[in-house]
C-alpha cells in the first residue's frame, strides 16, 4: 500500500521489479555514496603524512568511519534531510551530518578535515559515477545478459527450423527461426561489449578544477598525484581536465549505449509481436489470466507491448541526458544537478522493459503447423533460386520470365516444377531445383547461428 500512491510506475506498478535499483539510483543511495566519498577522503588525508595537521587514525577509528557508510540506513538518511531543511544545501547537509556523528567520539579532533578543500561537485561527481557504475554492473547488465542468454539458447535450439521470411510484409526467401533470433543476440552482444568497456570518470580538484585552495593550504603536496590516486582507488578513471564539474561525456557514452541496446530490444519486441500475430509463435496461457474484458478468446502479447512503451520512455530520457549533461555554462551551472536526478528513471524504464521482454519471451514457443502451412502457400519464393541458376547458364532475361508467372501471384509446387522441367539445364542443376522446396531453401541460415558464440565473452 505504501506504493499505491506513487507518482510514477517505477515505484508504483513496477515497484517489485525495480526494488534493487533503489540501492544505486535513489535519493537514499546518493546520500550513502556521498557519505562514502567524504569518509574515504578523510581517511586518505589521515593516512598521508604530507597532511601533517591531521593525525593518523587507529584501525578502530577507520573502521568506525567506514561503518557509517556501510551501515547507512533510512534513519540516517532522514537525519541528513532534517539538516538540509536548514542548510538548503544537500552536500553541506552530509558534511554537517558527519560532523555530528564524530562530535562526541575520539575523532572530534579531525572534524575540520571533513570535506577539506572540496567543492560539492567533488563529492557529487564521484558519487554519481559510483552509483552509475555499480547500478549498471550489478543490476542492469545482469538483466540484459539474462535476456540475451535465453534468446541465444532458443536460437541454438531452433537454428535448423525453417521459417518463411517476410520483406516489406510479403513472403520472401526462407530462413530459420534460430537464425532470426541469433541476429538479435549478435546485435545485443556488440552493444554489451561496449557497455562493459565503458569508463566511469571522476574528478577531485576543487572549485574550478585548478586545486586553488589546495595549493595554498599545502603547497608542497603533489595534488594531482593525490587526487588521481584517490579517484582511482574508488574504482573510477581519473579526469585531470575539468571545470568545477566533471564534464559528463562518459555519461553520454553510457546513455547512448543503453539507448542502442534498448532500440534492439524494441526491434525484437515488434518482430516477436508480428510472429505471434502470424501464428508462428504461440503463447502459454496462465490460469486465471484474462486477455480481454469482453473477448474471452484473447491471449494478447501484452509483455512485448508493455516493453515497447517503457523502452520509448527510457530512450527519451536517455537522449535528453546524453545531450544535456555535457553542456554547462563556463565553469559551472546547476542545471546538470537536477538532470542527473533522473538517471535512475532512465535506467529503470529500460530495466522494466527488458524484464517485460524476458517475461513475454518465456511464454512463447513455435507453432510448427502454422509455419508449415505458410510454406505450402508460398512456392513462389523459390523463383529466386530458379532464375539465379538460369543466369549461371547464360539464359537471357530469366528474372523477367519468372516474374511473369510469380509476381503478385500464389503458385504451387506443380506450377513451379513444370516451369523448371521446361527449361534446358544440366541434369545436376535441374535435379537440385526439382527437389527444392521452400522448407529446404534456407541457404546457410542454420550454420550462421554459430556467430553468436563469437560475441558471448563479454567480460574479456
């Protein structure tokens, strides 16, 4: 019931699907990662003798600090929100929260080094980078890979099952069910390789990216080295050239990659929807499920339609973020801050859509009878093979001759074989054509499925 009044379907209708995304993209998660960055910077300074005005920490004190982030909960988050009501500044509220946590402990003497030489964006950019990296690697990618793996398994299973192709919605040269599924697997895997190779950048260089206050406070510290080691120690790539903000180009790269993956899922959803409408795929029926409020017979492909809508919403937000975030007036404006708060929504809609596609895919199976019946009514598709063999042997205008008897017409086995018999061809070629049927006219479709195994090692 606590989700029934949610303003978006992410937390409401699909809340059970997106719960784990809250650990990476919620307001609570942003606070937790901010606390993590502040704590790690304090520990870093205390462990570096060049910062001679802050003492070293004991093992217990270090663990105490790290536990604040590790055990961060809703109660602590609400404390920060209460402080923010006064400060009207979310990052400063985190700093004051940590000051309060250390006030009556042995760490009270290092309080002034909390948020030392930092601008808010030093904390924010690292927090968002870690949120995005972990959210992608631990939530979005596993869901995406699950879809790809299950489609790949069916592609392998059905690689030699013939199916009539349709170009421009009309019967065309046959293929196999598995090969058509494998095309999507191959395309997805290319995008997933790019996602897995993404760099998540971070900066830690002060108010306008020049280490201004840093250099005055500690002129002998190698600030670029300290900053790079700190950022890389968090598991991020170091960006040495920034204004007050990290430029967000890597975020645009990430969002474009997700959008491309989404588009392939959308293409897949629409194709499966059409195969269902043709009767090539049938859907499993769930007991008690209703397909229509008035037509009892309906079994609708609702999962694929649901995915289509959510993919569209995801891509619209992703495109906006990818276009907006890399642009900032001079050394900083605040518009990126509000925009970044929608990163979770963009990824959540994609996640919901992939989950819906997976759910729908698990309900379908091929319908051999419908596929076979369509072949029997499409003998004209082997006209391509006949005219190609005739060309090989020097016949004049074989395409036009086949066009006369096949274009816009449905012809059967007897008509096409009668034409083949009437043509003078070497016996071997003529016999090959006479034995040909639409079901056998699949070229190398079944063998081409092997290529999906060449793109499967995504983590290398």
